[in-house]
C-alpha cells in the first residue's frame, strides 16, 4: 500500500523479532517509519542498516515516551509526505501481524473520519494474566467515567487518516497514557471509533513489552481523577452553600430558596470545570442544555428535599439533601456525558 505509512515506535527492541517483522512488512508496504525512542547506543548500527533498506528512522536522543514518538511521527509525515492518506501504528514486539496491519490500513482509506482500532480477544487462554486484567479493568473504567466503549483500550495497532492525525496532535500525554487520551478525545473531537478484530499474539509471555502494569496503569487512571474531582467538589460546594443559606433564610419556602441559590452557584462552577477540564466541549449548545438540566434538577432537588423533610421531620434537612442529591448526582453525570457534552457515538465493526 503506497498511500499508508506504517509507524513503529520502539525502545531497546529485540532486534531479531523487529527485523523479521520489518522484512514481512516491507513486502506489503512501501512507506515504513521506525521511531527510535532513546534506544541504547548499541542499537544505532541496526537503525543505520534499516535506513539503507529505505525505512525512515527518526530518533529521540533520550527516551521521551511512546506518545511523544507517535505525535512527532505524525508531525513528520504530515509535513514531509503531503500525498500520504494516513498511517497505521504498530508495536515493535511482534504482537501485530502484517495481515492485520493491512486490514486496519484499508479501514483508514475507507473511513477517513474515524479512529481505527485493531482489537484483540482477551478471553483466549494464552493471554497473559496481567494483560487480561489490565485491559478489562481499563475498559470498564473508560466506559463508566467517559462513556467510550471499546473492547481493547491498550491496543497499539491503530489507524489514523491525515484528518484524524491532525486532531490528535494536540492530545495530551507523552507516554502510554497518550493512547488512552486519544480514546477520551474522540468525544470532544468528534471522531468515531471503528473496531477491527485482529489476531491475539503474545510472544514469550509478552516479555518484550515495555508496558508496566503498575506504573503505567497508575498513569492512565490519573486521567479519571478529574472526573471524580469535578463532580464531588461541586457536590460539596452545593451542600455547604445549602447548609449556610438554609440557616440564613427564613419562611415557608426556605429549603427551596436555599436550594436554588446554592445550586446556581455550584452549577456555574460545575459547568466551567466540566466544559474546560472534564468533557472539553464548551459551546453555546452545551451551555443552553446545561442550564435547562440545572433548572430541572434544581427543582427536583428542592421539591424532593422539602417533601422528605416533612415526611421525616426528625432527620436533618441537610442529611436528606445529601441522600437526594447523591441520586441526582449519578443521573446528572450520565445525562451530561451522553447528552450535554456529547461527541460522536462510537461505532463498532
């Protein structure tokens, strides 16, 4: 395929495995780029040998991470090869077959607006336990907090057109978390996901992989702290303000009035955090929908707390509000994720 560049980021690879993989790859693809992400000095002769075989080799002087290597490779290809229609990224440890790379490359040509994901089957018996556990856990967390449903969150076999590459150039992350950030950004950048079933290959128990199941999983899960922080902090602000105003305001409708004032202030805070830090989708449409949602939930909370305060007079109205708003909090997150700050729906193939 002459319209697709295959990008292979690598760090201190098994030379025999990588060389055998590249020989097979060159039979099908004209354009191949190997990114040396700070490999040791003894690998430089190997890279010079690749260049003599018409393989493009780019270098990081020190290890800067897979995410940085991918973005630097995207930038290089976008600048130097204006006629290339897209890329497929593949790992250097022998996990991806040339046939599967070809399948993903064809999907890039057929679906230039989508992120193509080569997805493995983690229910097969030969899959190492750490990979099975790590992927399934990340998959559930990604679906719960972000609303992105993919069967293989950590696959390095991905296809991106020029359009999609350009969009993901600004995605944050320099190491393995960059690939997870791509998935999160599909919502705000309006990039659908197409899954391509691929062969599940693990060589020598996946010992050639540089993915650290503890260190790199922590780096990935740090991404989700902001979701919890935004929701919990606005919830705490709302409860604290309600407690203050409910003591200051008197009259028959003091609970409803305190609820409205507290909710207006906490909602402004919540919208700004969600729009800028969480969902990264701030526009007039999302703001209008958010305002409508806040008004509805504000009255649901106020009426609900008032009703249960009368029904259960011996229980503090603040405690009742906590219970009512926990329920609203869960519903609110789902509505915001699916309807307020919404991007393209994922597509499976």
